[in-house]
């Protein structure tokens, strides 16, 4: 067998399995990235130097530590640790080793002078102590870089409403404390020790209440959280106000479009109604003319029918006379003369009546045409009046745009002289001639390249180019 302390068994002893740790409050496990050593280290070590390695025990100097520390400074890169437990959580008891450890001078073999259980327990305790020390050093080196700073605790009452109530309460307590201080000065000046003591107690009570009231303001993160919530509430109010304004603008725009559509519909309806009224008026005039002329036409029809009867009567007498002549019966000439005279008198009468009825019809037609013409003239005058009113309204609007509203600008207004100057040609012929003469100085031939026609009316200004100028114009 190999000599103790030499050979592979003495240089690389098999580590004993760790015994189960006692149930106690275990520290929290490190973050997940901190549980494994990085493959390389490209940054300098942390501000805290690693703890020195524990001194080896005198009784177990032959057994090496899990990780031998040659120097206190960490290497430029760290290799993964060997198979050694570094989780502090309690684990179940491991199975006993298949082969007992190699005996040494400090640890006699089992069954030679020492009970086997005591030596194993002592060795396990030492190994557990070294493992804990190594784990502490490992966590001190690797947990610090990955530990994220925790945010300061924030009071749950950090809200604008709570801050407002707190400020009101603090102001009341400050006023109360100021009143107590004034009372203390007054009592001190008067020399009233008993009252001064009572006032002092009241002031101290007010100061304690004030300190208790403003204590949330001194908590870390309270003012920042309060400002954040106040800013959030302000943005929410602005957003709601902006949405309300947009909704109102959209509503006004929709109302304007609806009003424009209604106005267009009203104009179309008025036009249709006017056309229908004109047609009805023409129909009524025609019906009235027909009703007035119906009697004359009826009389003309009766006269025509009587003329037809006379012609038929003449034809009938002629046929009877021919029939009687064939029979040899001849009427006397006096009878023919009497018949012809009666027929001629009736024809003359019917002719006179026909002429009279025609004259009456012509007179009625002329009268109806005159009435219709007068009605058309009245309608035309109404249309022209509406057009004139519309033109006058447009002229007033143009004048108000150019010279301002006369109702808003009285005669004593500052712009009245300018208005009189530009409108002097409407009240003075001499001014009109002078203005025309000044304009005539600029007359050029029609083919002049820089010539332009004189505008027939006012030259309106162009629309504002931006909103600022529009507000100034309005």
C-alpha cells in the first residue's frame, strides 16, 4: 500500500459528503446570474476586497480546503468551482461512503483507539465550517455586482388629495404653533410663570402634532411620488380638456355643415315653390280668362248654330220648291221675296251679333293680357327688389370690411375722416371730377403691356395669411 501522505490518495483525498445542516434561518439565495461564475472577468474587482481564506486546522492539516486561496486579490478570471455544495438550504442526509477514508496520524483508523463515530462527526463539523466560510466568501465576491439597489419605500398615501389634506392640516398646526409662540412671548413679558408653563405645554403639543403630521413628507420618495401623481393628474385633466375642446369643435363644425345643408335645402325648396307658384298662377290666369271668355264663346257658338240653321232652312225650301215645281205647283213670287227678306234680316242680325261678340272677345283678351302683364311686372319688380336688397347687403358687408361697421364706429370715431375722404365722390360732383381726373392721368392704350382695367367696384383685401394676422383683423 502507498505511504500515508504520498501518492494519489494522500494528495487527492475523497471529500466527505456534507451532513444535513441544522434547521435555521437560511440567507436568501443569490440572484440567478450570481450562482455561476462567469467564464472570464473583464472588469476590475469590486470595492470590497475578498475575505482572507480561513486558517487550516491543526488537527486536519493533511486535508486541503475546497478552494485554496494563494493570494487575497481575485484572479483576472474565475473558473467554475469544483463540485462542492454552496447552497445554504437544508438537504437530506447523504448515504454513507462505500469506502472509509484513508487513515492518517491525526485521524486513527476506525477501531484503533477512538470510536469511529466521534472522528467522523468531528471531521464533518470541520468540513461544514470550511464550506460555510468558502460560501460566505463566494457570495461576498459575486453577489455585490449583481445586487440591484432597492427603491426607497413609498408611503401608500402619496396622492394629490392626501397631500392637499396634509398641507391644510400642517398649515393649521403651524398657525396654532405660531399663536402659542406669541402667547409664550406675551406671558414671558408679563411674568406669568403658571400661564407660561401651560402655554409651553400647548406649544409642545402643537409641535408634536406638527412633527407627526409632516412625518410622511420626510419619508424617502414621498415627495417624488406625490409630484409624479400630481403631474399624471394634470396631464389627465389636460387630455380630458383637449378631448372636450375637440369634441366641441367637431360639434360646432357639424352644426355649421348642417346649417349650410339646411340653407341649401331651403334655397332649393324656395326655388321649387316659386316655380310651382308661377305655374299655378299661369294656370289660374288661364282658367280665369277661360271663365270670362266662356260666355262670349257660348254666344258665338249660338250665333254660328243659328247661321247653320238658316242655311239649312234655305236649302230645305229650295229642295221643296224644286219638288213642287216638278209636280206643277209654283209658289207666288211674293212668298219668295218675303222668305228672302226674312232670311236676309236674320243673317244681318246674326252677323252684327258675331261682330259684337268678336269685339267683346278681343277686349276681354286685351284686358286679360294687360292683367297678366301687370302680374308679371309685379313679380319682376319683386325679384328686382330682392336682388337690389341682396346687392345692398353685399355692398354694406364690403363697406364694413373696408371701412368698418358704421353702427360700431360713430361719427366722432378716429376713422371717420378717412371714411369721409374715400366716400367724398358720392356727395360732391367736384370731388368726383377731381378723382376721375386723377385716374385719367394713368390711362394708357389698350395694348399697353402694363395696362389693366379699372376695377368696377371695391378691391377687397386678400385673406389673412396666418392665424395671428387673422386675429388682428378680426
